[in-house]
C-alpha cells in the first residue's frame, strides 16, 4: 500500500508569513499533484509535477518534486487569508488508475 | 454541464437502510472515480470507471458497496445495509482522458450520515 504522509497536519499563521508543507512517501510515484479543498467543496487541482527535481511556480506558491520522486513540498510566500484550506498531495502510478492522496494539511491564515 | 454534479448534497440514513448516491460527470469525460473522505482526512479511492467499464474496484470496503455506470456517463454508488462507519463524504471525480496524471475535476460531494 502506498502511503503519503503530510506535515504539518495543522498550521495556523498570520497574513504575510511564509510556510512550507511537506509530502513524503517510501514509494516512488510517476507524478505528484497538489490540491486545495475548501469546506463543503471538492478538491481543486493546483499543479502536477512529473519529473524528479521539477520546480513549478504558481504566483506565490512554489511546488517541488523530489529527485527520487518520493517526496514533494509546497511553499507559500506571504500567505493571505484566501490561502486558507485543506492542502492535499496525491501520487499517481504508472497506469491509468487511482490517485493516492496524502493525509492533508489544514492551513488557516488570519489577519 | 459546467462541472461535476453530485446528488443529494446531504443524506441522513438510519443504520441498515440502503442509499444511492448519484454522480453526473462533465460531458464527454471518459474516466470517473469515486472517493470516500473521512472528516479532516484525505480522500481514499473506492472505484474507477473508464466509460461504462469498471476497471478497478479494489477500494470498495465491503460487498455492501456497489457502483455502476451503465451508459458511460452518470454513475451511481449504492451502499446496502448502511453502518455508522459508512458516514463520510463521498466524492466523485471525472477526467477527459485515462492517463495517470490527467487533471481530475471533483464534485462537491455527498455527505452521508448514518444514525
């Protein structure tokens, strides 16, 4: 069974602070996706990374896929209240099938 | 439609009742997934359809869970003789292709509470 552990589990910070969320596994994934989920809604895809060592930026969000494709990180610069939500990483295998989701990181950004 | 639609939005069932949850994917999307999400946790895979074919049902927790997609569009997840441990949000997702890194579009989910 492939497991994705995220840390921290909860994070409460003030507007303007920086933060990093980690997603770790003992398994190799062909791709890694990051989602954000707001209460009462389904997850929304933020980014997909597929190459070991790949770095992608989405405005204030920076995503990195580990060289060995077993881990990933999400860094948010100058967090805003609109960044509040549940952040989920999800690993994909080599064939068309299910994603394995991480345990989730709940982020709260206050004024 | 504009997005993945799920109904009902909320369902309260007495233990032992049967329930049926509906998913209407984005028109033309080939792949359809069902996930179960416990409170504060990440979604867990239940089953996967490619058109009308159920290619993976390894995540269904017991034989009380059954899913179908008879015409390759709308899907129904049925839970028979519901138990309290079935209480969760059931998410449906669809994608236009069947590659492993294809973008998934999720519905808002059905929150099931079994009393």
